[in-house]
C-alpha cells in the first residue's frame, strides 16, 4: 500500500516524497529529496539508506525483502527522469534495467514475475526477467495511477480503471480471464485486492462507501461498507492477510476497520462468533432507506492530523500506519468486540 505525497500535494516533512509498504507489510520504503530509505516494521529499525547526489526519488517500490527495487525520480530535482522506471539492484548498487514512457510515471508495483506501471491514461504490464511489454490497458484519466496487483505467487490478478468512469477492469493472467466491474457512478479513488486476488475493494472520489466484489463474478457485490456521510479523500485500502478485515484511511483522519464476515451471501450479523460491523439503530427501515442499512466500521482510530496509509501487520488484529508527519504507529484492536484501536508504539522517521 502506497501514499505518494508529492502527487497528492500533501504537506509533509521537507524531505519525504513517498511512502510505501512492501507486499507482506513487514517493511516500508521512503522516497526523499536525496534518495531512499528502507525500514523494518517489527521490530522498528532503519535497514539501510541510499543517497543520490543527483536528486530525489519520487517512487521507491520493494519486491518483498529482496535486493531489487523500482525507482522513479521525483521532487524539485529528480534523480532520474520522471517518465522512466529504473530497476535498482542494491547488492551491486547500480541500475540493471529501465523502461521509458511517453508520460510521467504515476505508480509502479512489482511481483516476482511482473512489473506493472501506471501513467495517467494507461497501465502497462512487463515481464520481470526481460522487461518485455506483455499487455497494455488504456484507462480513464488516472492522475494518481491507481491500480492493484495481487502479490501471491499462485494467482496473478490485476485491477485497474477502465476507459469508462467508475468501472474496474479485472485481468486474471493465471487463467487468461478478464472482465469488468461497474463499481461506482463517479470516478474511482482507490482500488485494492486481497493477497490471492479473489476479492476486490473499491471507493469513489466521494469517499463515503467502500464496496467489496468477487473478482471471479465481476458484477457480484458482496458487501457495501460506509466510511462516513461526508465526502473524503481515501488514501489507502487494505485487506488483512486472512481477508477477514479491511481497513481504510482518509482525509478525515480516522482509520476505519471493517469486518468482512460471511461473504457467501448469508446475513453476516446472524452468525455467532463472527465479528459484526456496526449498523444504524434505524436499520429496520432499510426497505425505506438504503442509508440506514449501511454497515459501519467495526474498529477505528483517530490518526494524526495529516495524511496516512495503513496496512495490517502479521496478525489480522494489528495495524501499521505511516503518517505524512513522519510518524509510524502500531495499533491493535479486539478482533471479536472491535471498538477503538489501541496505540501500542510510536516511532519517528526518517531517522537521523
């Protein structure tokens, strides 16, 4: 999960341009005006840093914990052109491959077999070994480069905006299947997949609702979750490793955790022992108003008054939070009762 502070024009610590967790959420990377830094989450520590005298790194994406990273220049004085993706081998301390695009690169994600790159109007998929273009999808205007890529080695699923506003294209290259999900009426603001690519989460620019879909049955809405009633920018969406919960952070500051419960279509509130999201006490009026039938967050936390990106830790009752003010938080919540999350640890980055 990623937060590009420079693209979103978010106020932050002077040297931090980019924040991103790796695929298993055990590490995170920071792009700065002078290079990049890698941190371990638990225990928290800086693993290594690299300084580039030529300028800043606007995107730095890890491939789990291996020595290969994807870099894109950024900041007031980019180290590399912003229309190029550089594959960096940190063992040899040199660039081992690069890709050039017609437009500014907005986002990059890595798998062990693929490199996926988003520009404002396209998402391109390359083989990891030879960096050969395998496919390219044109998209609706996508200034933040939103898309999702399942990290599991067993199944490769890509979800990205289609040419039609509010519609998600789903590409399953494992089974050579694809399709479209009409997720929202308005433009998409965030897309997320669970680890094996079986579940899709979406939010629109309005930011009040999060919708969960089955990626194998493209228009099957499994669950609709309400973040709030007022418009907000969604900064992050993330499934827990076991897909029992999903969390989001937004411009309103509160981090919300929702229980996904039984997604088979049965009533998730009728099963004993299954965590329950909150519902309005007027939910009995749902034939009259869909709003009253909404599922509200199961757990929550009021984050620092700045942009945040959140992911689940190694346990599904743990959250890791990166804040634009240079704060890293570890939170926990009761996986049965929910309620307000508890802050366990606070750390500052970049470390000196």
